[in-house]
C-alpha cells in the first residue's frame, strides 16, 4: 500500500506525532517524517513548504496515498502568524492544482481540495489554526487538569528568570521543557507528553487534532 505521510518540521515533532498516532489505532500506520527524511534539505517550516510540490507529485503518480503537514504558525513580527502561514501554503499548493481557499473543519484543521481528483491535502497550523505559536502552545492547552498546577509553576519559574537567554518567541518552549523536566522521567522530549499520559484526550484541541488526522488519513 502506498504511504500515508504526515510531514512535520523536525525530529521533536516527529517523535511526538508518532506516539500520538500510535495512541489512535486507526492512525497507527501513518509515516511521520521531517523534511530531511524525505528528500528535503532542512528540518524547518520552510523545509516542509519547499517539499510540497514534490510530494504532491508523489500523490499524482501513486507513490503517496495521502499527505498532510503540520507547521507552526510562529509569529507575525517574524513574518509568520496563521494568516501568513496559510498564504505561504496556498501559494505552494495552488500551483499544483489545489483550491486557493482551504476548507476549515469544524473541530479544527484545514483541508485543501484538488481540482482534478488528487487526494485532499491536510494542513494543521499550530497551535490552533488561528493564533500565533507552536506545538508547545498546543500542548499547554491540552494538558490534563491534574497537570495544570505544575505547568503553572513551571511558567512562573521561567517568568522569574532575571536574564533569560532565549528569545521571547521561544517562551512556550522553555515553559514546556521545564514542565517536562519535573515529570517522573526528567530529560525526555515532547513525546513524553503522550507517553507519560499527560494530555487530556477530551480537550478541544486534542479532539480537533485527532479528528483532523482521521479525516486526512481515513
């Protein structure tokens, strides 16, 4: 069977989504990969976008059965944000015959339809297909109620740093890394939010992301 590919920005994202997909039996067969694993030059957001034309060609000739991407919105001040990110994606995929207006699913996520019958292209812009941010912001909004207290403590600890070395745009990364460092297995990556059963499967963003994945990868 042809691959079902979920393209993500980097290795940390790959590890997270592999476990998330495995946790949903119907999604267990999805191939999650960053750009360099499928012919890209860099594991970045732009690396994902640069591969779209090639991967849509793989859909056209049957090497791929289904394709979706997850990218961070990032920040408007740096040329990102949700609207700018969607515009970038649209420019890439419209040149390959996809509609210029994606369908926004009720639970979250975007679907691009093709004008000549290719499979739908799924796009999720982290964290919520509306706001600035990244995967860590999705995690912060999807933790179990029992984790909210320790997450709040992690946020306060990071806020008390006198001279933080990280850029302000990476604040949520520092907060989530601190929260994960206080778990039963300190030093694990983002995937431990899934492996450690720290996420609330009834949270709106969690439901939306899983439902989007099931829509793109039926």
